[in-house]
């Protein structure tokens, strides 16, 4: 299955051919622009347009047996396609763009707070990142540093490297518990800034193309979760007074 979102996060729709329909209703296709839940970013929703103009509503997207296999989950009671059917897949773009903005904001937070990440979860209007850190940090200060990175409008790009390059640069990985996926021989890096001047780290998610597209964000809350764990919540919009 070709995962088109890996090379073009802005692809809102694409044509595809149905290659399988599982007993539980999940639809498999030869290619997809739908991101499957992974790495803290939820899978896409949207609809499939059939050749006769009918619609199949898609309420979620998850990975199957491997990360290369994407399962599109239809809403209950939708008409089922047959193997070989041609579809046009349409993302709920408004939702996906918010997730891309939030996900990119999480990368910026890891630049502002250079501590090991112990967990992260992206959602449409709120995201959280957990850091292994004991320090107390002022949320207004973090917000200001985040917004400096947003206003600088740094480019965000994708680079593929060989697994061996990662072995030579273990410092690239900021996540404490999650190892980047291995086995395909290459690894996807998300790079921020010209020549990765701001940051680069392995990630399979979808991101906006420049930090300005993240838009206005602020740290809503910093919670203490244990002696050496801090949970940061990122929200859209200006910080409330
Ligand atoms: Zn990412």
C-alpha cells in the first residue's frame, strides 16, 4: 500500500482501488492519503466517493498488521465496496490541518524544552507532551519561546536517512521510551529550519510546511506528574490573561 501522506501531507484527496474488505468492515486500498493512528497523532476521518457518486463515511484510520498496512474504518451501516472498485478518498481536511498544526507545535515544544519525551498525544484543540524533567518552568516563558519559533517562519521538511546514519547519531532521538521504527532500512526525519538549523528528529506523522502555519498557540497548563515528569498542554489561540 502506498502511503501518500508520507511525502505530501497536503494531499487532501486521491484516487485508489479497493484491495480488500475485512470481516470487521475495514477497507484496504492500493494507496491512501489517510494517516493511520500512530506516534500520538490520531488517524484521519473523511469519506470515500464511489464511481456511482455514493459516499462511504470513514470514522477512523488505523494500522493493520504492519505500519505499511492502513485500515480505513467505515461508519456503521455504510455501503461496502467490492475488491477492484475505484474510489476517490477525501480527507476531513479542516480536522487534519489542525492536527498537523498541533503536531508541529509539539516538535517546537521539544526544541524549547530540550528534555527526553516520555509521552505525547495530539488532538484537534489540545495536545500534551510529557517530559522527563525535574525543573520548574514558567508557562508564559515557554509560550513566548514557542511563538518566536512560529513567527520566524522556519521551513519544515522531510528527509530520509539510512538506519545506519541514525546509529551514528543517536542524539537525534528525543523520545525516551519509543524507538523509531526499524526494518525498512530507512528512516524519516522531520527537519525544522534551513539545513535543520532548529531541529531534526525521526517522525512518521504529518506536519505543516512552515512554522508560521502553526499559528498562534500557547501553553495552557504545566502539570507535575511525579517528581521527574512534567506534562505540558498546548492550545490554539492567545494565552488567556
Ligand atoms: Zn512529528
